[in-house]
C-alpha cells in the first residue's frame, strides 16, 4: 500500500511526547520515526502536511513546529540533489509555480564537510538549472532540505501549510540592548507565528500578569499598548519609563479582585502549574473586553504532559476559544496558548 510521508520538526526534549501526540491524533498514522535530534518523519495512509497543519490549527497537535511533504530521502555521502531532482520537479509542478523559497536546515550533529550557505548555493543552482526562480523567503511554496546524521530529506510544501516560514521552524531572534529578559523572545516569536493583534484597535490596553522584570511589558509597550504591569516585584527602570506603562505592585489575585478596568489583551507568563494558570485565566476573562485576546504559557514540565494539556484545555474552554497552541522554539517544557474570549 502506498503511503505518504511528512517531515516535521520539534524540540529535541519533546520527542517522546510529540510521538505520542501524533499517534493519538493522526488516525491514519502508520509509523513515526525520529530522523534527527529535532526532526521526525510520520508515515500515513493518506494524510499530507496540509492535513497535519489543520490538526495543529485545531490544537490537538502542539509539538510540531514545521511541516513539509517528503519527496525523497537519500544518503548525502554518496548521492546528491541531482539524483532526486526529477521527483522534486514533479512535486513542485503540482503547486503550479516557477518560484520557490529554498530552506536548508540541519537536525543533529552531522559529518558533512560543507556549510549551510554552501549547501544552499549548490541546491539553488540545481533548481535554477531546472528553470525555477529561487529565493530565500517570500515565495508561497518552499523546498526544504533537512540534513540529518544519516540522510538528507527533501520536501516541498506551501508555506501556509508549513506552520513556520523559517527553515525547520528555527526562528532566530537577536538580543537587543533594550532587552530586559530572555522571556521576551517567547512573546516576540508568538507575534511572528500568530497575528494576535488582529481585531485590536491601535493603542489598545494590555494587562501583564507576573510582569517583573518587565520583558513582556516592554514588548507590548513597544507595539503601542497602554500596559498595566502587575507584579509585587520590581520592574526594570527602563520599562517604567516607557509611555503608557503603569506598575501595579500587587499579586494577580489581588488585582483581579480589586480592579474595574477592562483590557484588549491579557498576557500571563507566571511560573504556575498548568491547571492553576488555566483557572486564573478563566477567572480573569471578565477583565477582557468582548472577544478580547489572552496569551498564557502552560508550564507542563516533562511528565504526564499530554494529560496536563488536556486538563488545561478543558478548563480554558469554559471561557475561551483556543486560537493557537504550540511549543514555540523559545519555549522550554511549556507551550504558548492564544485564547479568544467568548462574547
């Protein structure tokens, strides 16, 4: 029986639970095998990368970061892209385009004697010789080449069905002089992965639970939000000087009981168990304007992860639609969830 293969990326530490999640939710899964430190191939009876992307948008799947339909897998030590270009050419033609983005990524330690730049240049030349216009980004269809310790895996997929426009979902963000905490990367990546600003008026209001030292508050203020930062601890002086930032030196629970304010956006990155964090978000839904947006990180740890996620989603479902849920590249033993309050 002919089967389909999809290459996916995930956090190295999340491989066991990512495999369990795939086998639980992909009904026609035949096999899931790890091919690199942060990559795996799922073989299915008929599901494509587009089908898996749909599951990810519905939030049964939270661990895949990048998806592509496998065209070929070969031993790079003895063969090259030239030997599989006919298969790739056929796959690209199905999308009706002569322009493709070329994505090169590496999963795990390899012994290949070339750089990613060299690999990109060589592969781009092969595609150009076939008549394609090759870009690094911006094309609706992407050709992915993932180098693993044993093989090279070639895939092609619409970027819109790939979960991430970055090669392998490897989002790269640079630290800036204004950064006050590494936690900022999580919120910055989320804004790139999901348009949570949609529907919120310019210069809207935001509430940041557990704000200290102020990383997420800084990001929100820079995006034009008038932000209330709630935390009994100190905020970085640079954050306090930003326009529209107000520091409420109290706990989230006290603030929830005492405030009469309403907000367009609520964010919560506090270190709490997933069930407690979810209950706090449900209690706090009344602080949001109708159809307001909430963002929370569920800190699952490494044990009974899927059970914690199921419980948290059930709790959150009492007040919100779950719009987005994924373990982003800058998450560690946690996932980021975007919620839309019921009217």
